[in-house]
C-alpha cells in the first residue's frame, strides 16, 4: 500500500466497517461501469462519502506537512 500510517489509520482497515467501505471504494467504479446489477446500500454510500471527505482532508494535511518539511531550511 502506498499510504502513510496516518492515511492508513483514517481508513480504519482494522475494523469490519472500514474494510467494507474500502472495498466498496475500490470496486465502485468498475462495478458501476460494467455491471448493471451493482447497487450498494444507501447507508454504505453515505458512510463512504463521509469517509472520502475525511480521507481527502487527511491527505491534504499529510501533503502540506511534506511540503513544509521539504521547504524548511
């Protein structure tokens, strides 16, 4: 996995729900594009949306910290 520990923690892959949402995120694009019968439950989609928003925030924090460390004298 190409994630920092902070990003891995935010995915909560040590929980059943975290694994379920991560799998939904990974498979969602190809499943919706190539399989008409793919219909995730509404609650999972809402939870995944919240998870993706938190993930974007965490990635931005990690990126900004990386840039800060690289530009420090």
